[in-house]
């Protein structure tokens, strides 16, 4: 099985990932994470910092090849990732 199979679904990403690769030791259930595509990740990061200043789970924007993301917990403790593709980002 590939480590990640993803589908671009109207401004979002639906993905099935390998537990062995991305979630070792995570108990089944409660591991659903929305990935929301944004056009400007820097602006999105500033909004997250303003709304849930203690919620960031990444040190700013994480760049992995053409994929950039920010992970945070909302006020109800849900983990959410905002992402963009293709552009390099500055912190």
C-alpha cells in the first residue's frame, strides 16, 4: 500500500494514509484530521495565531517539498491542517 493516497476535493484534500508511516502508536478512532487548502498560508497562519494563540502544533509553516502546512487545535481540541501547494513560504 502507498504511504498516502490523496484526492483533491473542492478546496480540500481527502487522503488515506498509512498508519505505519504517519501514525505509529496512534489509537484507532479520533485520528481524522481535516486538511483545508488555503490560497495564502501566511495569512491563514496569522488568523490562527489570533484566534487560537496556544493552539499551534507546528513551529510556523512546515515546508515539505511542494506541500506546505500549518497544524493547530481548535477551541474544541480538534486537530486541523491548513495547506497550500507549490509556493515557497517565508516565516
